[in-house]
């Protein structure tokens, strides 16, 4: 069995694996500004970016995930007639996870950041937005 290093994690390989987003750093305020521009205003600096939220049959637009009433289906396969009622943005690198979920019907946006891997965030975030919209 190979020995795995347990001290420093070399981030250099992730810069090429995750391509353009690798190493992106943001404050919460900047992330919310970006989210408002893309998911609410559909415009950045006078450029129309509405196509980013045109979610295709596979559950993804241009960097924006379509989220159904039951959650995202992009990794499980989306039904051809799937309705995407919410939009999501996410980012994961080893030791860090960020999720953004926006519900255009209620104009609610939820941002969660954890300093650990957190793929299990998606369900609770959807529950939070759904419960908040209902109550």
C-alpha cells in the first residue's frame, strides 16, 4: 500500500485539475455580489449573462447547476422533462466547500462555507430554502 503524506497538501496539481476556477478566493461580500449579478440581475458590467442560467437537459448551464424540487440531479442523471426551479453554485477542493443556492421564486439566496469537504450540504440547504419558502 502506498504511503500518503499527512502533513502539507500540495495544491499545485489542483490548479490544473479544476482549470479556470482553481485557486479562486473570495470574501462573502464578493461572492454575494457575484451571485446577485449572475442569478438575480443576469448582467455583469453591462454584459448579459442570462445564458449562464439556461439549464440544459443534463442539469447544468454555464457554471450554474439547475436544482429541482428534490435537489440537483447532475451527478445522478436528470430526467429529460426535469424542471429546474432553483440555481446553485458550488466549489470543492480538499478541505474546503462552498455552496450557493438561489430560489428565484422567493428571491432567497443561501451561502454556506465549510472548512472541510461537505458534499452532504446539498440536501440540508435545499430543505432550508424549501422550508423557508413554505413558512
